[in-house]
């Protein structure tokens, strides 16, 4: 087996990316502190061709050198908006017909492996602060809570790992 070279990957240009069909998912970052996490999520969002990212509260915005270290240019391809509050983003998404889903450990949550996204809906996936998770007030505004099953001694994944797992799951269930 031989690894593919960059020229063999048939990557689309930024303009082609912006025109192609998007996964009907908006990632909402609720007061995410780490710019490296933000950049990594941009890169993952590009990889799965999601509709966009909403940056809320203290979440840093491009352009920023620390975001670009991990985004590797994905801030140019992935559509994004900034909101002063996550509640404001949730209200805008709800008005646009999105199903609002927190990715969180909560009583009554649905395990990711059993969640079945409807192919005719649009989804807003809220990922919370690295320490406090999704804000308690935001949790009162959601339609659904999805939890990633875990079996080890730790009680949480890093936000970038969570985003990668959940976005892959949605992509696989909606596109493959």
C-alpha cells in the first residue's frame, strides 16, 4: 500500500467548496476558550462540508493566528457567524427551522449511537465550554440532548474529539 500524495487527493478549491452541497448542520460553539479547539473544529467542519459554525460569547473569531494554527485555512472555506450570546444564536437557528441539539451529558439524553437524524431536517449542534459544558440556560432551550457513550475512567472527551465523533456520525447517517 502506498500513501496518496496531495495531488492525488482531488481536493476542491475554496470556491468549489462554497458551491457544493452542505451537510445540513450548524456547529454552535458556546463560550469555547481554546483557539486551538476552535481551529480544529473549523478543520473538521471543512472535512465534512457542514453548513457553518456559529461562534458565541467568549469564543474567539477569525482571523487569529492561534485559530489558524489548527484550522489550516478552513476559516476561509467554512461559513461562520458571531453571536454575543449562545441564546441569540439558538433563537436565530430556531427561527430558521433548525432542530436544536446539545452535545452534553444530561438526564434523559439520547445516546449518539441510537440517535437517528431525519433526512429532511436541519440541525444545530451545540458544543459547550471546555470546563462547564453547555450553559444551563441554553440547556432549557434545546429540542434534544445527545450524549456520546463512554466506557473509560474519564467522564468527558475534549471538545474537538466530541465534534469529530458527532460530525462523523451525522455525516455517515445522512450521506453514506
